[in-house]
C-alpha cells in the first residue's frame, strides 16, 4: 500500500520540469524534511508507475538519478532504499517563462549551468496567458527560496503587479521586463526596450540610409511591450524615415526601397518568401532586420541582420543574483549584428 508516499511524491502535470526530475526532487525534499529516514524502503518501479500514473522509464530514470547522486541504493530482490540522508540544502527555485523559444532556451541553459548543483528547479510555462500565470503562482508550494519569472502577457498586464506583489520580494527575480507597480526590494535582469531598439537602429544607420521607409512587423494582439514601437517611431522621426507598423505581413505588399524589422519568427518566414517571390535583392533593394539572434540567422540567405538581447548574460546574471543573494537591477546588453540582409 503506497498511501504514505502519496503525501511525499507529487507529479505536477502542468510543470515543464521532467517527471523523473520531479520524482527525484520529491524524494530529496522528503529526506530534507525528515519524512524519509536512513534505510527507509522506497516503492518499486511497478508501484511508482501504477500509483502515480507515470511510465516505467520515468520511474527508472528518477531512481537512476538518485542512485548516481548516492542518495538511494538498491538490493537485488529487495528493492530500493534511502542510502544517504546528507543531501545538502539546495536552493529551491520556481522558474516560469511566458513561452518556449530558441532564445528562451539560451536563458534556461545559462541559468541552469551557472547554478550547477546548488539548486533544484521546478519549471513552468504559461504561454502568455495571464489566468494560467496567476493560477500557477497561487497554487505554487510555499517552500521555494526564489521565484524567477518572465512576465509577458497577451492581456491582463494591468493586474500583473497585484499577483507579483504577493511574492515575498526577497524571493522575487524578474527577467526580461520590469512590471510597473511591483514594489519592494527584488532582483531583476531587464531590457530597456525603447532605448535598445533606438540605439541598435542608430548603429545600423549607414546601412539603413539606402532605404526611404522602415516597417516594423508586429501582430495587433501581442505580448511585446509598447516601448518597442515607441523607440522605433522616435528613431524614424529623428532621422527622417517614413515608417509604418505592419500588423499582418501576409497582406503587405513588399516594395523596393523599404526595410522591415520583424519580431516573430513566423513573420520572418513569410517576409523572406515574399521577397524571394518578387525577386528583390536582399540587402540592396529591400532590407531585413530580425529580432533575437539564433544560429540559423547566421546562414539564411547569406546572413540575416539581427538585433538581440544577450540572453546568455540574462540567464547567467539571474543565477548570480540567487547565488549572491542580491536584489540588484541589471540592464541586459542589447546588440546589433550586421549581415547581408541590410
């Protein structure tokens, strides 16, 4: 009968943390809270699989992880048991991203790598949905040392500060964006969206001078901050460019003498298709700047010019705030990479 372990092991279907890691984390937590003691017998692979509705592979992987860490042992014919209770007090982190993407993976990998073995992480994704964001936070366990959150929403932004203000500020770290109304002494690695796009376009001014019109492609319903279009418009006014916000690139006529800035990867694909179909010369007759550096943009059509946050730095600095117990606010680096598309 596994009833005692129902109070120890909990698999969260909404968590992006792999289930095997959730299993391992639950057992480590139970040791830390003395719910599991030295030599206590653990459920079998079959029992775990049946009771918690996980695959045998997941259960085996969780136990392998714990065996490799020296926390549990096994005896053929008898099963698994707690081998060591000196698991160390790891930092418990609730990590929540608004979406998954190539650049979000850079943040995640840098964050995890910098923390090393110092932390256990429960990872959630709320897909820019404010209601899901709120519910995940309200239902989160209260034993986390830190809540590290990227706060971007399709709607509900005006209420985000109310939810975030419920988190003890010494435990809160905001990534990518500061949220107006969040009070107290909390950590942050943030972008200055207005300033960043202005300076990046200013650095590209010589290349942009061959175009008379600049277009920024931004869906009408978007989680992207308004400050991006504010900085874009300010640059165009200061340097006498015609400019336009394009909400749907699929309906847009692509013309000579114009340059396009895209924020969404799908829009970049549509834009390139349209340029190729019209047989326009990229970087001469029409220009392209794409948000967020990725490896693929280095080689597409001999290189796509990008403007991008230093996502590696963002992940590393967020981890350092935790390791140093700092509530510093750090502005993320933003940079231009010129390539043939401009």
